[in-house]
C-alpha cells in the first residue's frame, strides 16, 4: 500500500517508488535507427540531469506519439500460446500519420488493451518494436486499476465533463492513492519514452487526459525536448477545475509542454483562465497565435478540432455498397423517415434525453407516428459504476415505454442497437438517415456529425444508391455542448436538457425543404472534407515546429522540486553575475556609477517591514566612503519615505517616483526632473480611477506627488484585467492632450508625467559624471521589474552617444532568472546584498571612514 504522504514527483522520477505489485527489472529497448550509425544509451547520470544535452548521431527528425493505448489489436495465438498483433485501422493515432511529413518516422508509446504475463513482456516488446515501431508500457494491475478506472475515469473524466463530487455517492470523494497511482503510471510511460528517445532529434506528441503529468517527467530529463500535448476531452471552466485538489500540479505539468492543443476556443479559454487565476499567467496573441510566457519559454496554445479520415469512410461506403448493406437498410426502413443517433454508452451522451425528445415529437406532431423512426446505436461502455448502470436502465425503460405507446405491427419508433457494429454497418445507417441527432450534455469533440456528412456525400462510383447522382442533402440536430458544434454553422443547435425544444428541432430538421438541406450539406461537406484528420495533425505539427524552432539557440536549465519543476529558457549571453569577476573589475576601475533599485532588489518584495536594516545602511555607507563611487537608489517610492529610510547615508543620491524627484546627496535640495510641475491632469484622471475602483472590488488608488497608480492585484484576475484594459483606453482618451503617459504594468495602471523614467535618471547620472571629467569606467545597474529595464536599455545608447566609453565595464543585472535586457542576473535580494558587501569590502580604505556606518536606524 502506498503512503498517503508519498507525493513528491522528484522522488517518483528518481525511481524511489514503493512497489504496488509484481515488478521486475526489464531490458532496456534498443534505440530505433533510421539511418546507419551508433546511438549510445543514456547513462543514468545523463538521464537524470536537468541540464542533459545528449547529442545523437541520428539527424533525421522523428516523432514519438504517446497515448494511453497503442493503435494495435492483440490476439492470443493457437492453444493460448503467443500473441498475434495487427494495426487498429480505426485508431486516431494511426490515422494522424497522414498529416505528417512522408519522410518522418513515427514511433508509438502506449499500453495494450490486454494483460500480458510478466514473463512474456520482453518478447512482446521486441515484436511490437520491430514490426510495428510500438513501445508498450506495461502497468501492474494494482496501478492500472487505480490509474485508469480510478483517477482517470472516476475523477478527471467526471470533472472535465462538469460532474462534481457533491457527495460520496455522487462522483465520490478525492482519493489521494488514486492520484499517486496516476503519477506512478505516468512515470512508467516516461521510462518507456526515455528508452527510445533521441532528445535532440525527436518530437514528442502526448495525447489526452490520461498523461497530463507526463510532460514534467520528460522535461525534467531533457530540457530542450520538443513536446506537444493535445487534450481530446473538454477542459472545464475555472470554477469547476478549481475544485480539483491537485489542480496546480496538473497545470504546471502541462506547462512543461511547448504546445498545448484543444478542440475549441472555449476549452482553451477555460485553460487560460485557470492559468491566470491560479498561477498569475497572462496570455498574449501575436499574429494570430496565442502564447503563454512561462519562465522565458513561450508555450503555444493551439485551437483545432480533429477531423475524420475521409479515405477510410469512402472505403467503408464502397464495401457497404458492394455488400448491399445500404440497399438492405433502405428496404428495411422503406417509407420511413430515419433519424439516427450514434453514441457511446456514457452518462454524458444524453441518450435518454434524445429518447424523451423523440417521444415529445411524436406527441406534439402526430403526423410522424408510424413514419418517423429513431435508430439509436449505442457502443459498449468504456467505464463502469452505478451511475452508468442507472443510465442503462433508464434508456431501456424509455425505449420500452415509447415503443409500447406508439408502436404497432410493422412499426417501432425506437430501434435500439446496443452491440458493437462495424464501420461498414455504421456508414450504411448514416447513408439512409435523413437526420443525425446528437444530444450529449458534454463531449470533447464527437465526430458522428462529420462521419454522417461524409457518408451522405457518398462516393462517385457507388451506383446502387439512388442519391449517388442526385443532389446531396443532410440535416443535423446537435447539442451546443459538444466540441464539433461551433464548426457546424448550418446545424440546428439545441440545449439537450430542454427536450421539448429538441423535439421541435427534430421536427424542423426532417420537415425542412430539400433545397435548404442541400445548401446546409454543401457548406458542411466543404468544411469536413478540407478539415480532415490529416489537416488536423499537419496543422498541429507545423505549430509545434514553429513553437520549438529556437529551442537549441537558448540556454535552458531546470529549477524547482516536485510539481514546481519548470525549465527556464534565456538568451545564451544571459548569465549569473560572478562576484569574483565584478570584484576584480571594480578594484581596477577609477570612476564608478552604481544604480540600485529598492523594492525587490535590496529589499525583498515579501518583507512587511520595508525599512532598510543596519546591514544595508552599513554597506551603502562603505560604498559611499570610496570617493571613486557615485551611488544612487532609483525607486518608484515617494521621496519622503526614501529620505527618512536613508537619512544615515549622507552622500547617497536618491531618485524618487521613478526619477521625477532627484537629489545628489542629503545636503542638496530635491530637483524636479520632469518637464513641468503642473498636475491639473490629476483632476481628470483621478475621477476616472475612482469610478473603476468603486466598480472593481479589491482595487485601490495610490496617490504620489507626480503620479497616480491604480492597483488591481487583489481583484478578481479576469475582471481586474478586463477593467484595467478598459481604464487604459479611457484614460488615454481623456488625457490625450495632457503631458502625461499612461502605462499598464503588472496589476497596475500608471499615469505619470511624460519624460519621467528610470532610464532618464541613469542617463543624467552618466552625463553629469562625464561633464565633470569623471566619465564612468564601471557601471553597476541592478533592478527587478519592468521599470528597471529602462535603465538597462539606456546603457547601450549611452555608449553609442559617447556618454559612456566603449571600454566601460557594464554590469546590468536583473534580480531573478527571467527574460531581461540585462546581461546578468542574481537569484534574489540576499545575493544582491552579498555582492554589494563584497564590493564594499574591496573599496579603497584610504578614502573611507566608518563613522557614518555606525549610525543606527
């Protein structure tokens, strides 16, 4: 039994996982070669390194498709010995190959639908790899049951389809042992991928909710891995998803992918909303592409509904025609108007709602009694549980009631088929159906309408169909809660819960004029035929290529433990500031400019007491004691606070309110660096801000002498962001003729005079030093947020203009490992203090007296 506290992904990934069933050492699979060469196995040290940069001798791109199940069917050999395997032609994983480059090799990793004895697993693995390029992941029974029937079906499937565990009997409570089994199963999949991967040449494409934490396992081993994930189920709204106890773990794991795909914009929007509300991430749309910035990596969001395999459907139509199945069904339902439903036996498919709608239509429109027939094909259930049993019983009872009420000799209004049927039989039913009805209450995609449209179009050489040479027509009644609904603009969309409205829609569909049916069919067929499964996979792969094109141009390293693991990707020239290096340059320099941000740089953002401690005051005074140094604190805070806090530092220069106020020492008066001191614009801006503050709970206004700042960090993330965008437009409009700039920042809208920035402060310091004959030959500039980027940016232009010499040693340094215009970084304010202390220790003692450093606050 696994410990309830055993949830550390780092331990799981290291292999320290408790045994949950019979497990033995298995042979590692040989790499699959596509060109002559030698590919060495990853040794354990390389495989476990977060900086693994294993180079392969294989140069040809390959894609590894990872899913819960392999696209193969297995069958026991004669006398119950051995196994025979063949492709599952109906598997989406097999069909998507049509959209990939012809020269690209495809390898599959997944589990089998059957149990393989542990003594046969190595042999089965070898056969599947050699003949099918498939790598099976064998899950111990104890893990599989908890992983698939437990966490996947009991928790994720239900939650993603909007079923909340309101009680122990309805949905069930969260069981951590099921989550641990889910993580363990994903780890087993990752091990199988690792055995065959060429990390610098392969693409990884992971499918569906069974493997949502797999990206973290793989990213942890291979930082530059090119990896995409596609979710084939719905993604629920944030209000639903937030009820999942492991919500952040799954989100962070998915964000280790490079591209995340969804069927519809609604699903993508829900995911992005969750990232915003739970992780504080905001997405951006650039040239039609949606991206999430995450520690220097841009994670693409792909919205593309999957399609059907047109050639396979056309082939099945030919077979159905050849076998006279279409002719057989036409004779069987001669004189009847056939409505068709094709669904899995599932609590979310709304089959009984469809039956109730059919019953209502027959009541409200008696003309269809004896004429309209609903053929309901129900595929076998893939899940299990009491809810499913209740649904099956309800459907059976409805079928019996309706047939008893409206049936008569030679006529049954409901034809219920609850057995597996072949594709050939299914397309025959599609061909004779006047209308297809889908009433799922929630479904990720649902390809039934697409298949129906393709079948109603038929194939040109099918001569037995009376419609083959005539106009094609079709009609659809579809639930508005399924993924294919947005792409079927001509369908009649219904709320399946309102079965009375559904009944009217069914009547409208089969009563519609043929000309209208033809127009709708032509429109739908153009879309279905052009957006097939090959188009979907080609589009996803092209976006994955685009998203990953700069992987090997950037420096990447992994940070964080457990599900907090993520990869930081930065410019190759961006590196950590070496204290020894800067100290050696510092000692040799003659005129130094040191510019320090305050909050988040020398003072931690999380600190409640923002007053600098005695250590900071001592370090600053020791730096000031060296006459070669010009030291400035450049902050967004007001001048009164900074003046009070740094009163012991008499020679310290201070730039307050992002440089609007500036002084060179405590003996100097504050000078205004802005173009004017007129603040009449505040009377315009403040009422606008007050209006939005009253309407936005959790927001506030900060009033400075030179600026107004609207904060919405504590507001609802979505509403606060929406209000901020609205306010930005509003303020830009009303302040268009005022000498101010309106800028949006992280959870703020800032209104301040034009020409005020930290960059202007830096330029003024450099210029003043140069004019006094002390041109800086050493520049240290440190900050942690967007306003500090203006200081880093001005340094380049200062060198170009001659304010700084081309030989000036520049140390532009940001705090935290994140994208920046700075060349260097330090991890946190503690490292900044250590670096400054090293420089203070290296300062010229001949020009330093310690009297000022002893002044306490």
